[in-house]
C-alpha cells in the first residue's frame, strides 16, 4: 500500500539577488602588484644578503664552509621573504616587515663583525 504523493508547491519566482558590487578594488590593482613585486625582489634580496652575512659570521668552521652554508641558506631566506611580500595584508606592512627583518640581520652581522662600538 503506497501513500499518495503530496501536491507540488506552486511555482514561485526566484528571490531577487543582491545588487552587484563594482569590480574595482581598493588599492589600485596593477600598482599594488608592481609594488609587491618590487618589494619581493629588492626587499627579499636585502633580507637574504644581510642574513647570509650574519650566518657566515655566526657558523663555526674555516672561512669557506660557513660562507657556503650561509649562501645556500640565503636561497631559502630569499624565498620566504618574497612570499611574505605577497602574503602581507598591505604593501606598507610588507615593506615594514622586510625592513625590520633586514635591519635585524644587518645589526647582527655588524655586531658579530665587531663593527658596533
């Protein structure tokens, strides 16, 4: 014994969709992309160079071994700095973050070299 199917609901019009927002974004589009690219390129280089210098002075061994290890580590540091340049919430935050990390690496390098009086 099967039960009869309930009647189909009356056809209703679909609900009105919310108004579309404009496609423009805050920040300038291509200008932001270029700024992040330059930050990744130049800021990443500055971070990698200062930390490679600090690591070369910090690692034990003869002169060539720590320099080689620090240079290899700088490729990873450069990649992480470039990722940070694109992942930060704003270009200003990315620039400040890269500048702080580069300053820490440079300060450590000067401190280990005896350049800071």
